[in-house]
């Protein structure tokens, strides 16, 4: 009877350990490593510092913001076709400013990149339900991000001065970018409960600050520019008032 040979066991290869980060052993090398780390931290914080300085002295409340013809409300998402709580708070502030006579026209700027998602129309419906006349609301359907909204406000709608309305963690970036786009602005940061969404938005701003600095320096064209629109000037000239 033929004997069966032993099966050869495959040799197991353990995954190699990742190389450990080794610090320089010499004192000069360690000093250079620490300096490089400090420089990286400084460079990472420069955009956020620029945003803070740019908006310094330009933040107000709904009670003390200077009278300005136009307010801009930035989109902040929809829930089942309705403004999210964060967006609703921005719109509440705009309605409050309108009824107090501090603004005359509200420019709602948001995302309408697909048929089933329409931030500007949802924002318009919310404002009209809160007593702002439809003729005093102008819609920007291509406000895909803060830079696009600011550039389009200037180039498409002819806005030179505006009150910007957003959450506190975003408002400095909005003021800095609109200033870079040629729109002199004051920012109203609305209060919100510091929940998970708020902390996420605040953390996200550290990353967004880098893009904002890039936009301000290189001034890219918006994703969609299009022809000039007279909506803001017509709304300001109309007497379809309060």
C-alpha cells in the first residue's frame, strides 16, 4: 500500500511591523525636529488667524447692526424639504432685521444643483410665512459654497454692502470672503445650542479656513456665474413694501 506523504505546511508570514518614527538622537537634530513641528503648527493656524483678524470689529447682533439695504442668508441644509433648524435660525434673524427696519431686501443664497433639492425656494417660503413680503426676497440658486455666494452677490446681483447672517462658527469666514469678493459687510452670528452639529461645524471651520485663504488669494470663478440679474436693484426700487 502506497504511503501518503505528509502535507507540507505553508510557511506563515507575519505582517511586517510599520517602521517606528524615530526621533533624532543628537541634540541639534532634536532641536530642528521641534522647530519643524512648531512651524507646521503655525502654518496650519495662519488661515484661521487671518479669518479672525479680517472679521474683527465687523460682528454685530440683530439689535446693533447698522442699517444696510441688503441682508444675505447662507443656506444650511434642508430636512424633508424644510429649512434645517440651523437654517431656520438664520432666517428668523433676517425676518427680525426686516421687521425692525434695519434691512430692506433679503438675498437667500443656497444650493439648487438638483431638482429635488432647492434651498433658496425653501428659504423664501419660510421668510414669507414669517411676514417678509415675497417682493423683498431675491433668490440665488447657485450659492454652492460661501465663496461662490459672495462672488455672485457682487458680480451677478450688484451687491456692494450687506449684512451677512449665519452661525457664529461660520460668520467670520463669510465676512472675510465677502470682503475679498468686494462686498463690504457686517456679520450677525445667530446663537444655537452647542450640540454635536455645532461642534462638528466649529471643527470643520479649521479645515474650511485653508480653502477660504486659497479662495481669497487666487479668487477662482464660481462653479456657475451666469449673466447679471437685476433682482436686488428691482426689489430695492419697488414699493411693494412692508
